[in-house]
C-alpha cells in the first residue's frame, strides 16, 4: 500500500505533457503537488486555445495574473473641452521620440493603474527636462490607498490628484516591490507636480476614442482602461487585436503610446516576454476591449 501511494503521487508529476514542463521552466514555477495539479488544469484549456490559434503558451509571462487588477468604481471627473480634432498626423509613436520608458512586469500585484499612471508622469518629466527617467510605481500603490486598493487595483486619477500636493518621485526613490508597503512622504528630486489632469468616462457617454489621437499628440501617452479577460489578449504575440476578440468589461489599465490609421499602439505591464516586446496593437474606431470606457491623464505639470 505504501508503494502504491508513493507511485500515485509521483506519476502525475511525470505524466504532464512537455509543454507544461516547458512553461514551468521558462517562468521558473515551483509548485507543490496540489498546486501543480491545479495549475495544469487551469492552463490545459488555454494551451488548446493557444494551439488552435498558433500562439505560444510558454512565453506568456503572467498567465495567472491578468485578472488580478480590477478597477474600482467611483465618481470620475469629466474633461469637456473640445470636439474631435482635424489636422492630426496619420501616425504617432512616442517611443520614437524617446518619451517612453522600458516595459515592466507587474507580477502578482494588481497595480496596473500605477504602471499606467507612471507613463504619464514620465512623459511630463521628459517634456519639461528633456530627460527620460523611470518614475515610481510603488509610490502610487501605497500612497493612494483609501481611494485605491493597492495590489487589488485602482484608478489612475487618484495618483494624479495626490500628485497635486505630493510630487511624483523617481523609481530610485521608491522601487517597485510587487506588494504593498508604507507610503513615503519625503521625495528626492527629480519629481513631477501635477497642475491639472483630465478624466474621461463612458458614464457620461464621452467619446474617448474619438479624441484619443488628439490627446496623445497634445498630452503624450494616455493611460486607459481595457478588458483583459480575453484569451486572445492573454496569449497575444502579434498582429492587430480586433474588436471581436475581446470583451468590454474593463478591469485593466494600459498606456496608449501611439497610433496608425488602423490601430492603437499600447504598452502593457506584463513584461517584455509578452506580446511584441511588451506591446500590443488594438483595432481603432470599434471600442475594442472597451477602450471607450475610461481614460485619465495629466494635462499640465511642473518639475
């Protein structure tokens, strides 16, 4: 009986298919027997989905964390100035101007809102100083608690509101920990003080996508909310993600850094091994992935 029990425990470990062992190796996963069995059953249908769409499951960097970053619902301030603009360039990509920092990985902490907000702080520091620096993500995980929920999600606007009184500091001041910590009040330069910001929401039937290209040109990369629950997004590795391939139940924040006539260029926070070196392309004019739902970004700042 003892021998049988030992064999019973060992067999499942070695009976898993090669793709699962490859996934564990690539992502350095160490499971207990119970955790391994649970992980396999979660990933099994995703593997078949990925295989049928010619995706590579093993290169997905945050497979089990894409739903760990819900937005909270609350009152949102509406930007009402202006209508759809004409005379915009056909294409725009702030990466080519040196205004976008490298892709980062949020890991198991649902701090997508802080990663997206940091992109707006970084742009404004670059615009005012001519220098590109990584700004703290951890600062807004910790210093917006009460309005936001730390590693359980939040909204970018609360970081911008706080930064009207307490400046946004560099990553070297408060590095990302992938967990919640205490809020540090003393900040070393360089920093960014927010003078004004805009928040847009579908709750007021605001045409976010209509003005998004204009706002990108005028205010730099724009943090927006999207639906991240689609496996097409989770296992994305190239091409343009279409409206039919994802839902509109917003639960994740990303940074729109540019556009072409057909798609938005979007920086994610799932690491460089995901997507196109951490980026993806999203179809324009279709409210794909619910991109018309929520946006918040700095419109004026000082350093």
